[in-house]
């Protein structure tokens, strides 16, 4: 899963997601000159950090059920370990 796919999957856990995503979405518009500005870098960094911190990323907890999500393509293979917590939500494990 690429960066854009990951933030789309976890957007409900990312505070200010729509605002952070706006400068990056503007880069994808047709007939817009592509220019990576400081605002793009700051928002990209905040989005990236949000994927690697709580509440998306949790420490492994022994005794909780685990799920493995895998994906493969000609470019490589990846896997994510997730656990189901007592609140019924599934979180990615660090």
C-alpha cells in the first residue's frame, strides 16, 4: 500500500485530515503547475507521522488476537500485523 492509500484507509483517525490533505490534493489537479512548497512538506510530514503514532499504531499486546494483512506485486511484498482490542477496534501493531 502506498502513502496515499494508507492515509485514505486511516483518515478517520487523523486529526485535521481534510485540511492536511488539501495542499497535496491540489498537486494532483489537472492543469495545475506542480510545485512542492513548504506547506506541502509540512502537511506531508504530519500525515506521515500520524501513520506511525497512536491511535493508528499501537504496541503489541500479548494475549490479544492478531490478524496479518499481506499485499504483493511485481514491485515487492508487504505485511501488516493488527490486533483486535477490547473496544472491538482493530489497530496496527508496532
